[in-house]
C-alpha cells in the first residue's frame, strides 16, 4: 500500500489551501458549493489551535446520526492524529456549520466498542476511502461523536 505524503510536503500544503478555499465557498454559498466531497456530505468544524490560540476551520466529511454528528479523525500522517482532533478534544465545546447556514454547538467524545464499530461501517459506506486509509496507518482511527450542546 502507498504511504501518504509527509505533512510538510507540497501535497499537504495544497490540501490546506484547498481546505481554506472549501470553507470560503461553503460559507459564501451556504453549503451549495463545498457542501460535499466525492458525494459525501461536508461540515465545517470551527475550533481553536491548542498551541497558537488562533481560530481554525476544518472541512470534514460527516455522518448525520440525528441529533448527533459523526466525523472520523483520518488525516494527520500514518502515526499521528490530526491537529483538528487534538484541538477539538481539548475544547469543552465547538461550533460546526452545516448546509443552509445552520450552526450547531457540539461537545465531542470518542466512540468505542460496538458503537465505534457500527459508526465506522456507516462512515465507510458514505466515504469508502476511509477503509483504504485504515490499511496504511498503524494508529486506531478515532470515530468522533459530536453531541449537541443545549443552550
């Protein structure tokens, strides 16, 4: 299996630029553009960098498990969780943006056991490359459940 490129490579720099463009288009069109990736639905996760303290936005493929949302911590190299995952787990709550301009406050938690297995299978059905990604990483890919926060 091919290994993913190093996080500092031109490939990942391009990925970060495309993520910023996706967020801009998503907001400008209220999710009509940038609201899906290879037919899988996309949300915007707004979080704060743990080290920088700067606001960040990450477009993520998600599963609507009403009233919860589910995302997979897939990127971050073969042996590291992605920065957005660490940022999110360090926060008590975060905000996500969905199509149509809908915003939700959410509280993250990592699914495990039977719940993780059930949600993983559903996510792979929505976006098949997750299954391929899991074959070339040695880490356990987290399934993150975003529970709604009641105001």
